[in-house]
C-alpha cells in the first residue's frame, strides 16, 4: 500500500466506523478504499480487490433501480471539503 497523507488515513478510519457505504477516491478518481457496507454494493471485499484505477471500478459498480434495471445515469464525483477545528 502506498503512503498517503493524514487526510486519507483519517477518512479511511472514519469510513470504517460508518454503517453506510463509503468510497474514497483520489483527485483523479482512482478508488483508494471502500468500507464494509460498500462491499455489499460491489459484491467484493476490499481485501480481495484492493485499490482500483478510475477506469476499472465504475465498470464494476453498476447502478440499478429498485427493479434491478440498469440506470444509464453518469456517476458523479462530489467534492467534499474537509474542515478542521478552527477553520471555516
């Protein structure tokens, strides 16, 4: 595993404690980590797949509607601003 900044390490620890699926990507879109609830979405354990390049993981994650029909919507990356104590 490559060395990452403290932000990625802390976000990964946070994701491990959440019950909702969390996918952590770098600025390019490469998948760096996903938590246990996200494993149900991908039907793959992170320990088995590891990190994935941006062109590989969207092909595995196929969005479907409640009737299991494939959705033809684009997956969007939403930037999240990380704030520390005392920042605005």
